[in-house]
C-alpha cells in the first residue's frame, strides 16, 4: 500500500468507530478487518464490489451486457475517429516520401513550414476547442469538425503553391484542436474509473496504430498507383507534369473521403449520453448512467462507518450532504492513486435530476476556467510533456523520410514504418495496464523514457545508410542498418506512453469535470512539440541520416525524464505538507474541509502559496483600477473564485495520486 493510501486511511480513522455504526452499515468492516488489507482493491473484482457494494445477480448480468455493448459499439467507433484524426495529421510525411513537393512545384522546406504552422495553430486553439466541445457536446462538435478537416485533406490533391498548402494545414489544425480532450472527456461518461484506464489505452493507442496503418496504406497506394517517375525530376525547379494523377494525390483522396464518411456517420452513431444510446435497451440506458453515479458516489457509507464522524449539524441541507458525499469519495479514491473518470465538484444537482454533470458532457463555469489556469501542476506537466512528445510527433510525420535510406522505393519506405508502430502500440497497452494495476502514472512514464533513450543510443551511434567504400561495403553496413532499424523499433516503443499517462494523471487528480476539460485543453499545448520537430528534422539534416536531429531530441527526452522525476518528488512533498496541515486541525475542522472545503486554511499552509496569492492580489488590484468593463469583470471573476469554497483537489484533504 502506498504512503498516500496509508495516510488517507489514517485520516479516516482519526475518530474511533462505534460498534453501533459498524453493525448497522452493510458495507462496514469489522474491527478485525480494520487494517490496510481491508481496503486493498483487486483488478479481478467488479468495480462495485471494490467499493463494498454487492450487485444482485440480475444487476451483474445487466452490467456485463451493458459494458459489452459499449466495448463493441461505442469504443471502436471512437478509436476509429482518433485513428483518422492521427492519419490526417501525419499523412503529409508519407506524401513527401512520394515526392509531393517536387510534383507540386514546391520547395522541400515548405513541408516543414506547413508542419510548424499546423502545430502553432493546433496548440494555440487547444483550450478553445476543448471549451467549445464542452459547450456544444461531443455529438455535434466532433463530427462537424471532422467532416470539414476531411474535406481539407482531400483538397491537398490540387495544391500547387506554398500558400495553398499553408492555408489547408492551418485550417485542419483549427478544426482538430480540442478533438482529443473533448473525446476523452466524453469517453469518461460511459466507463467507471476502474474500467477507464485500459479503454483510454485502446483509444490513444490509435496514434501508434495510425502509423502502422498509414504505412501499410501508403505502401498499397504507392505500389498500385506508382504515378510518374517523380524521383527522376531534378529538384523543385522542374515544372510539374499534371497529365496524370500522382500516388500522393490518390493517398490524400482516399484518406480525406474516408474521414468525411466516418464523420457523417458520427452524427447518427454517437449518443449524447448513456440515456440516449440507441444501441442499448431502455433498461440498459438507465443502468449505463446509474452505474456511473454509483461509481462516483457509492463509497460514502463505507467511509463514514469507518471514520464515524460526529453527527451532522441540523442545518446542513441535502445539497451540502451530496457535496460532502462526493468530496469524501474523491479523497479516498485519489489516495489510492486511481483514475477518476468523471468526478464532480461542489455544483451537484439533486440526485433525482436527469441532467447530472457526471453523465453529461456539457457545462462550463468561470470557476472551472480560473481554477485550471491557476494550477501550477498543469504548466509543469505541460513543459515536460512537450519535451517527451517531440519524438512521437516527429516520427509520426517524418519517419518515412528517416527510413528512406533503408529502401529503394517510397512504397517500401512506408511499409517499413509499420513494425515500429506495431511495437509502439503493444508497449503502450502493456504500460497502461501496468499503470492501472499499480495505480501509479509517473513510474511507467519514467521507465518508458529510459526505453526511448536506449533507442536513441542505437540510432545515433550506428550508420544511417550504406557507404560506397571498401572491398565489400554493403555487407557490414547493411548489418548496421538492420541494428539501427531495431533501435528505431525500441525507440518508438517508448515514445507514445508519456502523453496518455500524463492525461491519465490529470484526469485522476482533477475531479471537477469542467476544470478537468480545461486542464486537458491546456495540456494539449504539448503538441507544440510538433513545431520543434519540424525544425529538428529539417531537410538540411537529411544528408547525415538525421543524426543531428536525433542528438537534440535525445537531450529533450533526457530533460523530460528529469522533469517527471522532479514532479513525482513534488507531489510526494505536497501530500506531506497537507498531512502536516491537517495534523494541526481539530476533527471538526478536518470534517468541514472534507465536506465543504471550509477548513481554517491560512497563507503558508498546504495549498496556499504566499507568493502566488501576492501575485493574484496585484492582478486583482491592477484589473480593478484599469477602468475597463472587461477588466473589472475579470477582477470580479477572480475575487469570486477566491471567495468560493475549495473544490476537488483544492481541498487540503485531497491526496494526490502518483
């Protein structure tokens, strides 16, 4: 049992349990069970049994059938959306391996410029896309954007000037911004926290699958439609011959039209929520939302019987009770380091409401936005997520060009991209499963970055192409190339792990869905790694097999390793500070903090930085004195946010998972 789990058990055990409460609560442990093992969870137990709730045989069968339908009908379609999202982002690299710029009359640097522009707009608009997706809902927002970016992909077949390429890539970036956080938030509406981790791996794994699928598709297209001998044209100054279609045009046409067809299907396929899922029976629709509510709220009685707090004051109303229940469940599951798929903040409606935020993918407040934007953890993770994501974003676009010296044709170069991505997908699923079982996100991230560094060592110190020298130049160099290719497979195996586990940590430790959506949107700025990748893998470094690019990318990964190790240490220290703060409080003060976020928190205590609050004070003072209506409104929002009760991870009783 981790230190954070042990601490939370101590916190809940500050008041000795009464025998009456132990005997009257169905899920309460007996005194003999009052140890760490009584709270350990097992992966082979249904999620409701892990909470102490026993499902009836009918409910178990209903739950099994409901989850099976979600896994067979909803999850594969969402994975398909992300697959083509990744394809349309990276297909320009495959096209360039088939001499796209030469045939279109462009300069080779234009592709790198287009990639950089794509990621600049993609990154900048991530929070905006996440907020709009949250406002309008997944069912409307994502299919509409997807149909439009599929159209833009198709329009690449008529590109014959650099400005046309830039406009198309910027438009696709604008439409794709927010896709990932919106879809992840939507997915969490259908799966409990114990089911969510592996489903997220299947979903995010499509980024790696897209690399393999894109390589195989490009091989098939370039073999079936070889087009003209564009590789014999000497440089971009030669006039392009448009008397027939080129292979890269066929590739853009197939991928763009397929994306539009899938997007149009999404309007009819995707339900707004469990209660409107067309593929579920009426009974299963009710259960699809009920099981999510139980997963978020069902631990309270067990916790109360264990901790046996003092009686609740008579003036506490039902809404406060609901908030208390949610906060207590949140603190417990976060202490275990579990993934919280869609927990809530204080704004809870009546349990009889048909539109609870826990099962609805719409709704956002100013408090959500400010709370997310003022969290240092968001920006810390963003910084090192950028560094760790440079290899994955670089190779998703430029891997066919990196492998070009190992092959004689563009078709073969794209086929060679499939095995590294297959290794990446398999390793990603294995590591996310390990992360779920160990309830630890940062440790698998650190191990994956070590794997990436080992792969870089092989690619840097081995030759990248054969040399025409010596009595038998091919035999030794071909052996080195084979080892270098294996090193690339090892490198790719670790590149796709840090990003989804960073998302998992944020989802796990930001219970409020609105704040979580904004935090995921800000974390999407990690795609700025694509801008650095476009500069690092410039055509001027192609002559030496991109060895210069590999060296600098490896240094970025090394910095990311140090950053994630430091983040783990900071979270452990933060939990320790919170423990020391709570030890100074009375039982009633701890209970008030856990229930309503109203503990006697002072500046300098855990969760309140003197320097941060001084900065906020100056900002409010400056906004209030600037005279503009918008500035005064902003100052009012900040004051309202500071005066509200603490929510979710802001509460000192909240224990961060690793």
